[in-house]
């Protein structure tokens, strides 16, 4: 049976609570991610920022500001002002079926994965889509072999 540790992303992109909305926006664009765990210097999870949080805190493009003016404003908004502080987490040995059901029922886009209060990974909707694609390809290969 597959567990969270088998599917989670080990490559983590994190920020500190004193980092800014502008830094989060740049990291999300550069790494093509939608969730950023917010950690302290000991890699303990303090919160989570999603793309939705960044968009909600951003200056609207309708505000008729230049890009550099918007960036200047967002560079003064620390993430601890917008981050989700009560984060739902996953343990790395939890079964994937149970985790997928939970994420679907609660509409969680991601679950930071913890081991002994340290952040060790992140499990996202994209990880499940990647798994689905892998399984669908395997099923197609199996059908082609049997026909």
C-alpha cells in the first residue's frame, strides 16, 4: 500500500514569516508552485501561503499602478500577515487512499508533511494528478498488450 512518503515532493520551496508577498509571488512564478510553507530557522512549520492568499493580498491590476509600484507596495507586506497559521498537515506514513479522501472531502490543495515537528515534504493535488497519469499510462499499456 502506498503511503504519503511515496508520493510527496521532497524538494521544498519555503519562506520565512518576515519574507514578503512580493517574494512569495516571485517564488511561485519561478518554481511554478501554488503553495509555500512558512518555516522558522529550525525548519519548523509556522504557516502556509497559497497562490490564493498572495492574490488576495496583492494590489489589483485594476488599480492603474505601474508594475514597479505594485511590487514596492507588496514588498512591504510580510507573510506572517497573510499566512494560514492553523495548517492541516500529513504524517509521512499515512496511507495515500486515506489522505486523498481527506484532501478531496476538505478541499485541501496541499498538505505539508511532517516528521517529528520538522517539515520533510509537501503533498499536493498535482502529485495525485501525476500518479493518476502514471496509472492511466500503465493501464493503457496493459490493454495494448492484451489486445
